[in-house]
C-alpha cells in the first residue's frame, strides 16, 4: 500500500512540474489528447460488447445403449421409455448390440411389460421424434440379420452417428 501511495505522490509531483513548464495552449492540447484517447478506448469496449456473437444454447446428448433382447422385457422397455421421454428436450441416440439387434427387424415381434408401452410404440415414437436408432452391424451379422431386414427408419450403426447427433456433452445410459 505504501508503494502505491508513493507512486501516486511521485506522479503528482511530475505532473506539477510539467504544468509549470507548459503554456495554456499546450496544456489545452494535452488535455484534449488525453480525453480523445480515453473516449476511443471506451468506444472500442462498447463496440466489442455490441458486436459479440450470441452464445449458442447447446443441448447435451443422451446415448442409450441396449444389449438385451426378448429374454428381458424390462431391460429393453425401460431404456426405450427413457429415450422416448428425453427426446422432447435432449438429443437422443439409441444403440443396440448383442441380442438387442433382433428387436428392430421388420419381422420382430412386439414386446410388453407392466407399466410400460409396447416395444413397437416406443420404436415408432422415437423414429417419429427424429431419434436415431442404430443396431450394431457385426452383432446383426452374428444373429443372421441383414441391413435390408431392418425396420423402416432404422440404420446400421456407424461411428460418425455416435459423435454427430449432439453438440453438447454425451451422457450414456447403459442397459
């Protein structure tokens, strides 16, 4: 604190000597230059505030991973319900592998479980909301399924889909 006070006293002393050596015309020009510099700086700051780009509201994405098939309706319908509910406010992607790939074939049977809507209800509802549903192509091949056998709107998984479905963070729910 002492150093700051000393520096201010020194600045005043120098300014006092400078003012004694200047005539009125030079003093007026000096003050004019100082105020011009200050006003330019203020205008520049205001310009930055006015031209700043708006911050984009980025939504986080929900990555739902389902591995179970017809043997466990609860582990299939629960994540589909979560995806269905979240799709109204978040970016959602549903990835199916292992036994779950059999759920999205044209000839797949419907599935029901207490307190849930049916498998077909959730799948069609997600597709209607624009949610990507992606079964693993290797798991499909292992199960004897072909891409042309997929339900309309369902596509085989590819790495770009996993990262391009949202601009925010990716939150994974694994079932």
